[in-house]
C-alpha cells in the first residue's frame, strides 16, 4: 500500500501558528472543500485559517497549526483518488488488518515506536488509525508524535494527519498521552464526509 501523506513542512509554510492556551479550547464546526455537508471541528482560535492557501496541494482540504505549552500541533485533512488497480474494497481490506501500521512508517526517522494502531469504522466506512513517536534529527526540536487516520470512501481515501512536535521524543509522547490523543480524537470523530462518499 502506498502511503498517502502530505508534507507538514510544506503545509506549514501556508499559515502562521495560532496560539492556544490548551487543548481544551472551544471548537468550531466548519465546512470543507466548499461543501456544506463535508464538515469537521477545528479549535475556535484557528478562525478561518483552516482553509488551505493558494499554494496548497490540490488534495489538501484543511490545515491548521497551533502552539500550546511549548509544543507545536499541526493537523491536515487530505483526499486522494484511488491509484490505478486499487479499489475501495482492496484499500479497505488493508485498513482492516495490521497492515495499517504502514501508515505510521516514516523514512529517515530514529527511535520509531508505533504506540497505537487499530481498525475502526468512520462515517460507516472502513477506516484505521495509528500513532507513532520518533525523533527527527534534522529538526531543531526533534521530538514528534504523528497520528494518521485513513478512511476508505467510495471515490477517495480521506486522511487526517496530526503531528505533535516537542523538544524530545519522550516529551512529545507524554504530551500525546496526557492531552493530544483526546484532542485529535475529537477532530477525527467530528469528520463528516460528503454525502456522495457515504
């Protein structure tokens, strides 16, 4: 399975960081891709800065970045058409097994530890999620936890990716467990796909 993941580094150039006091901030339900039936919750502090800029990848439908307690958090929603010779059924079958762990394999990262991985249903469709902690020695603050959720919809794969960036891997992992896993879970559970995809 080819992993469909946009770069947070390039996406991060689109928007400045919003500041938020904690992950317990108020939420705002917003429409994506100019479709009132395609919605998701974002932190209210983000305002309208969840909309991808003109230089965003054509597959990006939502992006925001916030800072809290000396940590950076970025979340991105993308949609991708299925690749040639891949069907919804084939992709869903992969998401239903431990092969889903491939979503959290990142090249060139050190200390990679897949801490959470499970298959689930989202919008009535086969989905899967995983989270992995790692160190990126190329970064000024090298500690990361990356969370990826994929949904096998009829026409596209929908992906929610969130990264937590801290001073080291242990700090990022502790923050993920204490705070950000619930934050990302709220966003994941709020994602409502377009009617044509359910």
